[in-house]
């Protein structure tokens, strides 16, 4: 079993930045594919960014050029640096870990961007 704990959410003005962190409890973190998802009220959950065990990254078109996903395997942590935030980025952001065909989810952290 894996426990994921997100942090770093909050309220920010449009144009500002936040950095989200997700800490995993499980050993073998370096083998895991890690991702960030978000869900806004009335909208479907969507993939924001993903980073594989070999450090290949992919981003949703809506965040390309603004968000950066990274990982620190020594700390069992994945980060999401969010720049140039806009009100449309307001959502609950969830951390996801995929290890050995199993998915693990954090409970989410709220990001609110004001205009």
C-alpha cells in the first residue's frame, strides 16, 4: 500500500505561482510513474502532467509552457511548479502513483486562482 500526501495548494492571484508537493510512503518510488491530475467543479478529472521512472515528462496542452513536473527519488517526492496561473487553473489537484499496475491517489489539495 502507498500513502500519498499533497501540499502546497492555496490562494494566489492571476499571474502568480505555486509549487505543489506529493510525498509517497512506499519504497521503490524510483520505479513509479507519477502524475498530477485536477478536477474543477462541474468538470471531468483531467491529467495535468506525468513523469515516468525514466524521467520522461508529458503535459496537458492547457498547461504546457507554464507548469513543470519533477521528482526527487531520494525524498520520494514529486513536484508540480505552476507558473502564470490563471483562474481556469482553479481546481483540486491530486497526486497519482502507478506502481506494478496499481494506482494510488492522494486526497488532493485545493488551488484557487483569483482574478
